[in-house]
C-alpha cells in the first residue's frame, strides 16, 4: 500500500488542455505529461492546439533556427 497518492501537478483556477482526452480541464486532473498549460482562462486552454501550431510555424520561419532549407534546426546536416 502506498503511503502517498501521486497527484497531477496543478491547482484549481489554472486551465489545461489534455492531449490524451482532447478536452479543457481546470486544475489537476490528468498527468502533466498529457497536457498543455497552465493557461489563465478556459478560452486560452481551448485554443492550445491552435497556439501550438502557430508557434511551431513561427519557429520554422525563425532565421535563428532555420538554415534556409525549410527543415528547421539541423536540416541538411549529416
């Protein structure tokens, strides 16, 4: 019998997007490895996948990480 029950990190009032279930949740529900967040509002959390896609596109075009071959960091090496 375990002495301490392992609980997901987080607290009520923080919003997360659960990657496993595809849902928005408040506070600690799913494990941290399965979620994005915390976000300040439910609306922000509901846009988590859109935000991730937008940031990924920005990073792809960032000259600090892009060698000009369209593959991002490390493209063309090897």
